[in-house]
C-alpha cells in the first residue's frame, strides 16, 4: 500500500478549485468546503467535500467526479 501525501485544508481547497476552474460550465461553484467525516476503513478517504455554489444552483454531476481523484492521492493533515 502506498502512503498518500498529506495536505492541509487550504491546500486541498486550492487543488480542488484549480480543477474546477478548468471547466467553464462550473463557474457557479464559488468554493469547496473540505470536511473530515468518520473514516470507515484505512483505505477510505479521510476527507470529504461539499460545494459552495452561487444562489440556488446545484453543482453538476461532473464536478463531483473531480474530488475523488484527489482523495485517492492526498490525505488531510
């Protein structure tokens, strides 16, 4: 098993938003909140995320596919 790099909430926020900004159709996503849900097993991500959007808009399904790739690479400090 490989050890994931450890990142702060601020670093993870930056990385997630960097990926979001590559997609013009996600321009109503203002930010992301990094959370620390209970970790069910050591191989599960130790951080979660929630989108902060403009108004009553919802984040597109495609946006939800961005963070899991980063969760596989990084752990929250």
